[in-house]
C-alpha cells in the first residue's frame, strides 16, 4: 500500500494519489508474531532445559512425544494450544498455592466445597494477579543481590504475564471487542520491537496513531456527537468480522483471506486432478 501511494504521488488529484485507501492491520498475523515472541523467549534458549520450572518442563508433561517439535518450529496451532493448556495449569497452581497459604485449604477441591461467593473469588483473583504476575515489583527483585534473588520465580512471573497478555488479545478478538484488542496491542508493540519485528511494531503504531489522532470525520451526521463514532467504526469494523454470525466466532480479516486462498488452492488442485 505504501509503495502504491508513493508511486501515485505524482498524480494531480487525491483520488489518484490513493489517499482514500486506509491501512487495516492483519490481526491473525499479529497473533502469529506474538506466539513467535513467546517461543523465542521461553522455548528457544538452550538454558531453559536446565530449569525445572521452565515451559519446556510443561511441554514434557503435556506433550512428551513432541518435545523435539517444540524446540524446532512448532507452528502457530501447537503454540496456541500450548499457551492455552500450560497457562490453565499454571493459573490453577497459583490458586492452589494461594488457597493453601492464605485460606488454609489442603487443595482446590476443599476450597470449592467451601462455596466461595463471586465477590470472594474476585478479591482472591486480584490478590493472585498482584502476587504471581510480573508488575513493578519485578524491577525491585532484579535489583537485589544475586544470592537473594529467586530466578525461577521471576521467570514464572514473566511467563504468567505474557501468557495472560496473549490470552486477553485472543479473547478480545474472538468476542469482537475492537477497543480491547487495540488496548492489548499497545502492550505487544515494545515486545515486537525487542524481538526485531519492526514492521509489525511500526505498522501497528501508525495504525493506532492515525485512527485516534489523524483521520478526520469523513462521514458527517446531523448529530455532532456521532460524527467521530461513525468515522471510526467505518475503519474498525473492517478489522474483525463474523462470517457465521455466531457468538465468540469473530475472526481477523487476514484469517478469512488465508482461508479463502486455501479453498481456492484445494478446489483448483482437485479440478486439475480430475
């Protein structure tokens, strides 16, 4: 798109400049980039095999016959399932430790029999998130002396944070929550830059900046309060779509394009084979 606009920049009108064409990011490829970041951080380094609390140990328990695949190139589908399953196991373990230390329960089954209320669960979830998810206290831990630091606990805090960020992004996309998707993207942009994925970081930054700060209200309405909403919805409604109209079945636009390309290849190969 940028190359086409640059090529048409010598034209005389804004229409021929292609100024009306708006860049829409492919969130499915963004999810694949996020999964690749997690693989580079927690699976690719050789030192993770020596850590008993690493993600590789979870893989050895969940997929004992596929450890070699995960150390090479597992692909998006395997990594997506791993983040889901390993994240659930680690979150349940955080609940187990918290209920044992704070509530005096021997296990999660005993805690469930106590029939806690929804408000109690929310308060406990906030405390667990503050204790077992990386936040500003991690910087204080890193400043401690080497003998006082617990490196396994620090790595577990980071792993829980990144898993929750990915799950929040995936959940927002599945439910068609465009605002939450944009908010989650902001957290991933620095990590994309740190891992060398500068194109993803640059395009997502430019898209968010243009959407919220640059694009003027193109569609006027007799109610001024709705002008910005109409214009922004015209852009954001092209990010996620729901082909079947079912709840939690929203998909990114580029995912639908890839699926259509797959159907085209399969139908073409079948026709040629006949």
